[in-house]
């Protein structure tokens, strides 16, 4: 059965009926002149929340900008050669950004970028897109248009390239990762055989892509609903080796996804990346550099590598508390969950649950003494102040955090007296 032409209707959807979007439709014309395209339509049809809303139009960038300026809508040219402009609409004290792109066709590609030319054909515009599920359009009334007969892929929950898969990949090698990412979010059953074969055959083209583009796509893939199965397939066909070389551990990744679901733990791309590395600190360091992580992301990832070995299901509660105090709640929970996932099928579930949930049962105390307290007891300013505080803090931790303010002060005096005595000798 074919699905070409008009198919389905999204009338009544809150996102479609927003006043901000209605103002854009009003600005650019009727259903033959402007339509929502791609992700918003796809997600709405799959029953997922709609966030970013992109539109396609028959109008050229200059005409879009002219109309926006006349209507008092801020407009920014953001799409370079593609002609994309961003319309910034303020409504009800909220700022909405809509990317609007003229209908276009590809006339030249190099695996990373495409040279395009304008067209007035909705079908030609659809044919240049990557997957059938991304080539659906929706007008202001909610009517869904399907120029390339792709609505059936939404019904079947499958991800297929439009046209010849190898050719589409050669136009932009990032489409290899997008094939796996979309399959992990929207797919059902086996990966499309033709698409998979083309990805395997063209996998070396991933080396042409920037680290920034790879990271952005991989982070979305890592937290996708069916990432475990898809990642295992990527490992099996050696595609993942092209971007994350080394001893990848899909078993730990799969275990982590199950544990996160069991604990209602928020999915973290960095934590899942650490699980994929099997907790190997050197590998995480190399991957962090390979993906050009931000300083904060890199510190988080390598921190997991440094501290995960301190955790095991045999960990006694005093040691758990010391780790929680030192690492902080978020890092502690992530390290515990990561270590649990790496232990595999032999993991003691009850023991691990108790370790992970420690922050819910025990409030981390505050270390009260300061440098001023040390100086008040006769220690001269300098490095020795920090050394005294560090020794007191370590003894306080080893004592199980049970000393109150009076006991801490007494212990501080004892440390200083001992230190002064040693200096005199």
C-alpha cells in the first residue's frame, strides 16, 4: 500500500497551535508556501515530545528576511549556503526560535558539506533528505504531506535511507552515525539490511568528520532508548572502531542501561561512555581527547576512570561514607552504578542497591574547622595550616564523622601540639 501525497493529520497538537508558530505561518503564507518539516513532524507521529521546530518554504532567504523585518520579527541568517534563517519570535514573555530553510536540492557533495540550489518542488526537497522518516511535512492545519512515500516507515518503525544508501552516505558521512542513532530511537526489530551494509562499506569515511560533529551525534546515540542493542551491532561490524578505537565493552554498556532503568537513574552520555570503555581509565582519557570534550566533561569522564576501582559490592559502609564525602553525591552515585554495571551477571543486586542509595539514608556532614581556627592556636600562616587541617579531616573521616565541634577542637589542639613538639626536637 502506498502512502504518497497527503497522509495523517496532527491537528490539535499543542505545539502546532502555539501562537508563536502561527505567527510564522501567517508571515510566510499558506500550506503550499511553508510547512513544518523533519524532526517535529517525525516525533509527533511517533508520539514523542516535540522540541525544535524547523520549517521549509518556497521563499528565498531575502524574501523571508524582508517579511520578518516588516513584521517586526528579529531574523538572523544562520544557515550559510543552505539559506537557513532563524526567526526569533517573542510571545507571552517566552522566546521561540524557528529555523526556516528554502526548498533546495544538492548539486555537489564531498562527504561533509553540500552545495545546494533552490527549487520550488516539495518532492525534490524531500528526496535530498537522509531518511524517509525525516522527509515528512506538516502545514498549519496539521495535514501531513508525504512526497516520497515514506509514511509507511513510521507505521513499521523502521529507518531507511531515501534512494541509494551508499550515495546518501557519501554525501555526508555523518549519516552513518545518524542511521544508528535514529534506529536506536525509532527503530523496531533488525536494522535495515541495505542501510547497514552501506554503513559498513563506507565506515572509513567517518575519519573525515570533525570531532565536534561525531561527539554531538554519539552523545545522542548513547542515551537513546535502544542504544544497547544498536551499540552491540556497531561493535560487531567494526563501525564503532572508526571513532572510538580500543577494547570496547558492550556488555557493561547494556548492563548499565538496565540498572539505570531499574533505579530510575537519569541517563548520562558520559556515564554510558565510561561503561563502554569498561571503566578503563586510559581508554576514557583517549576517548575524551578524541571527542574533544569540554574541560568539565573531560574531568567528569576521567574522574570516573580514576575512582571506579574503589567501588565493589563488598564495600563496608564506613568506606562508602568516606567515598561519598570525598566525591560528592553525583560522582559517588555514578561511580557506584558504573562499578555495578561492570561486575556483570555475578553482581550482588541487593548489596549494590544499598551502596547506590546511601545518599538517601545518610546526610554528608560539614567539616567545620577553618584556617582561622588553626592560626588561633598558634600555628604561623603558611603551608602548615593546610597540612594541619588535612590531617584533622582525615582523622575525622577515619573516626566515622562522629566528632562534634568540641571533639574536633580538642583533636585539632592535639595535632598542633604534637607537630610543635616534633619541631622542637
